[in-house]
């Protein structure tokens, strides 16, 4: 009787990525992945020590893909912006993985590639070496939060999205001016979180980079 197939690490990651397209990090489990592959969980634990380690590896592959063909161009702000947009686009195609990345982060080759480019760009900007780690951390938190948040909206069905929009309209346009005067005043101008996130992403990132630039000493 033939033994069970031995799955490679890459094949396991492929299957995990596909499973995450139709589920989320919360409902994802090594047991479900093993069932999909027709094996048992113990065989997968030979490759990954835990569900978290597996999810980090899957997310890291998205970072690796986002850096494929990347070449630094422009000034330091253009480099960081271009990098952030590439990562955003890569996770936008796999929003369930963005949620996993936002929660579990990653520590593989993709993470190192992104980290290296941001650190190099901050050096080019003239940020003092002693300030770069903190600046990098804030940028990483900002970009990860924006991408994960946007991805969360991207996983909604059309029906769920419309339900959310209707709830927003009721909550904002129907606000009692006596109890919520500011909400009532700006009700017709306030936009729901799901609206125009692409522009918001770039504006928020640009504002943060401008804040870094403002702290740099001339010359």
C-alpha cells in the first residue's frame, strides 16, 4: 500500500494561501489545512511549529512577491511611497492574508526586504541613525494598519457592504442635533470608512512622511 504523499514546504504554503482565500485567520486551522491536503496535522508540524508560524510564512510570501522587480527610484519619500503601494496592491489581491499579516506580522525574507528598503530610504533622507529605528517602527505600524484595515473591507460581500452603508447613513444622517450637534452639522460631508480608501491611504502616508521631513535639520 502506497504511503501518504510527502508535502513540501512550498506546497503547504500554496494550500494554506488558497484556504485563506475562502476563510480568515480566526477560522483557519492546521487541522483544516491537513484535511485539505489529505494528511494529518502532525506531518505539517514537521514544517511549522504552530499555526502562527505558518500564517507568518504565508504572509511573508506576499511581501516577497511585492518586492519582485522592485528598484529604488526617486527621493526617499518616493521610495517609501512606492514600496508601500506595492505591498498594499499585493495584499489587496489577497485580503484574507492581509488580515493575517496585520495580526501575526512576518519575519522572513519578505519582511527583511521591506525593512531594508525603508531603513535605507530613511538614511538617504538624513534621519539620524539613532532615530531611524523608531521612525521605521512608526512607519511599519502605520502601513500595516492601513493595509489590514482596507483589506477587512475588501473581504465583505456586496450585501454586507451595502448593509454597512445603510447603517452608516442611518447613524449619521439620522443623528439627533440636540445630542450630537457636530455629527448633525457635518452629516452630509462625512464619508463612510469604506469610501475612497486608496486616496486616504496615500494622503495619510504622505502626511506622515512630511512630518518626518519637517524634523530633519537643513543641510
